[in-house]
C-alpha cells in the first residue's frame, strides 16, 4: 500500500510540470495562430513559420506541433480575449524570452511577405499585455527583420 501511495505521489508531482509546459506552449501557439488569422488569410507560409518557431522553442516533433496548432486554433475560436494567453506567457517566461516570442510573432506576420496593419496592431496589443515596453516592441520587430 505504501508503495502504491508513493507511486501516486510521484505521478501527481510530475503531472503539474507537464501541464505547465503544455499550458505555456499552447498559449504561445495560440498567440501565433491569432496573428496568422488576423489578416483574414490563412497562408501556408505563416503556418510554416509557426511550425518552425514552435519546433525551435519547445523541441517538439511534427505530430506534437500539428496537434498543438490544432488545439490552439480551437482555443482561439473559443477565447474571449488575449489575456488568457498572454498571462500564461508572462508567468512562464522572462522578459528576454517574451521579447523573443514577440519577435516570433513578427516573423509569423511577415511570413507572407507583408505585415498587415491589423497584424501590427494585434502584436502591439500583445506586447502591452506581455508587459513589454515600446522599445522592446521595436527591438523584437527589428530582430524579426521587419522594416
């Protein structure tokens, strides 16, 4: 019986970390998906950029990334606002990492060769919600190669 209890505690203590990682990756993916959807066109180049960014940031395989993007699409459809995603990002990442995520959001917006004004407005709002200053917003934009 003690062995069984120890095993249950071990599983219970391992699960929150996995859930936290899942929540963080889902939040980042949802922000990326929201940028992709903002201009009204679901471009394959933008989706490819999301796949690349998620692969680099979370070391996921192609199946995991596909599932994550599909989950993010569903979450974004049901979301009332961006705060539910940005608050997870703020809790899960340092300021430097959030600037990196913002740069990845710029790369998604730019993947189709053009940053729509609505995409820029959305990224600016995301930066504010992630607690980033205007200078950090510009730093991320430059790092992504957006003029």
